[in-house]
């Protein structure tokens, strides 16, 4: 007999099992070893990640506890629809540009494609030689998140070599970019676009690489200025074009409110040589407009 719960009419007990009647929203975000990672918004339970194995009548909580929640016909349909949508997404992704990174006994397949302008989507398929059945599929809307995922996987080796590679993936410089395994893979496979996207992410593109990316984006990219401009410029935040700085590979650092003593978020401190910016500055520091700052890039002698 179906016994709906008085405090939560979306759930009921049947034959000693807890059932979910309906799922508000549901999406699939990854798969590993045949287990799908499902994000579900369930009435009175909120939004959480669950695991789902096709053919099973339940989802179970993400993590070590593995508590099962059985699904009604309606809830099962929502989960299956999310999985089918994800599988179609994976089929479409196979048409994207691909770069394969090898390290130790692991492989990472990176696929990427341009959505519009400077907006790209990235996808990762991670497998190992020791466990060929293990595959983790993940989409990222930013190269930053993709590189963080790869860096985390490298660090799992817990050796000095693994940690060093992890650091090079996440924080490459002009001196270390050639040692970055992701960049090295793109270079070995002749993928100039992905090489340039990586260098732009780290703020180390040359003028020629900037020009090539500007043609791909159809948008302006600010080049690095010479060492003589290795200093901070205070800019009025109200005049700022954040998207231009981010697109140009500036490392944006947030100053939290608890560190704001004597500072204001109405100004931003920018270093056009290091391509870095902090979204705060001293209250009494004089600021210029962003258009005045951009005049620095009009003089060819200022460029690296």
C-alpha cells in the first residue's frame, strides 16, 4: 500500500522503501564506470547530486553513504530524459576539436569548440591504463575549470613529479609553458588555436598570437605592455570594460570585504605588464578612466 508522508506529500513509503513522486529539475553532468552523476532539485530536499545506474529503480546519494531513493514512474522518466540528453550531448561533442594529453598511465581527451566570440566550451574524458573502464566526462564553460580538473587529477599521484606537473598545468609562465603537459600535447598535435588559448589564459601571448586570436574572436585583445609598465594603474570601476580585460588574459583577483580597510571597490588596480588586476584600491588614490588607460596601447613603443 502506498503511504504518502504527511509532512512531505512528494514522498511515500511502499514495501518498506522510500519513493520520490516527482523531480522538479534534473540534469546529467558526468559519467564514471557506467554511473551517471545527476543533479536533482527535489521538493523539500533541495538541490543535490545523486548517482544513477541505468535499469535501477532508484538514485542514491553522492558520496560514501549511498542512501537509496526509489523513483516513481514520473521521476524515473525525468532521470532517463536527463541521461538521454547527456548522451546526445556527448555524440555532438565528438565533432569538436580534440587534443589528447598523456601522463604516467593516464590519458585525458580534451575537446573544445567556439560558441561565439571569445566564448568556448571545453569537455574532458579521463581514463587510465590500469582501469580502462573508468571514464569521467565533464563539460566546462571556462578553460580555467578544465585546467583545474586536470591539475587535481595530476596531484592525485601524490609524488613530487605529480605535484610539479599539476602546478605547471594550473600556473604556467613564459618560462614553464613548454613544460605544461596540456600545452605540450597541443604543440605535438599541431593545434595552434588551443596553444594560443592556453597562453592567453596565462596572459603570456605574443603580439602575433594576439592578432591570430583577434581574428578568431572578431574582438579586440590587449597585448602585454613592456617592463616599463610593470606598475599599478588605478581605474574608475564605473568606466571599466571587465570583459576586455578577461578576454585579454588578465588575472582578476578579488579583494573580499573583510580586507577592505581603507580600500574601495569603486576603483580597480591594474598592471598591464603582468596582466593582473585587483578589484579594489585605496580610497584616496586618484583614478583615471578606462578610456585613458587604453591610450597606453596606442603607442607601439609601449608593447612587448
